């Protein structure tokens, strides 16, 4: 039986390829969740990692990662502990931003926590235009929103923050016209353009204000 190639492989390949160009000493991972191995892998590479998640108000329960300790913190209002750890050489937010309705504020806070010359790495579902909640649109009950971002949102993040677009890659993971529609493709199709893509990996470098 053939197995679907996980989306996470493409995301992590992008993350590590970008980070290899920066050689970070300290990374903030936003929205680590229960299963992410990213902080543990970075720690194995002798990179200091601060992993944060705020599950109670989002999901209704606390979170404990299987591989790394997590600091309970919300990127929409970073606590003093996170601020004291800044600035970071890199901030990673892997398949998390789409769950945060205040995504513009979240991106601003992540950029603020970066040092100049540091990199913000985001991965998220992508569409030709913004969608507030794909599951609500499809009439499928879910306990949390999943937004689809577009080139408009990417442009806004770049215009509202002192960042430069360093790298962007697209891929398609679902058979339907957009992310979450139809079955998952056994082998995601990776693209260099937006055409026929439903997922985006993005790297933004912080510039001096």
C-alpha cells in the first residue's frame, strides 16, 4: 500500500534549508504543539530553542510536547519571559499562523522578537484569495479556524514590517481546488509559482527599521 508523503516533510525540509544559510544560535518556535520534533532536532544541532504554545484559550486544554519542554505563551501578547530571551536569530511558525485570527499582529510580534538580519519562517495553507475559515466554508465542523492566506496577506506582512522576502516555495497537497478540499495527494507537487498550489513556505529576513 502506498502512503501519502506527509506535508511536514516539505515544511521541515524548507525550514532546515533556510536555517542552514543563517546558522542560528537561538531560535523561537511558535506553536510547537504536542508532536513537533523541530525543537528537539534543533537542540540536537546545538541550537538553543525556546518553544512556546498557548493551548488553553485556543484548544481548551494545556499542551505538552513529546520531545521538548514548552513555555505557555501567546504570540499575540508575548510575556516578559519571551521578551527577556529576545532577540532571536530565527523564529519558526510551522502550520500555526492559520489558526491565529490576529495574524497581522502575530507576524509583527514575531518580527519584533527577531534580531536585525534574523529570519522569520512561516508555513501555511495558501489560496488565490484570503479565506477566514475553510472548514466553515465547507460546512465541516471543527473546533478551530483554518485560514487560507494569499499573496495579498504576504504583501501586507512585508509592507507593515521591516522585512525582506528571502524565499518562497509553493506546493499542492489536496486533489481539490484549494487546501482541505478532496483527498490528500499521495505525493505533493512542489511548485516555484502560485499556480495550482495550496500551500506556502515563506522566509522573511528582518531589516533595520
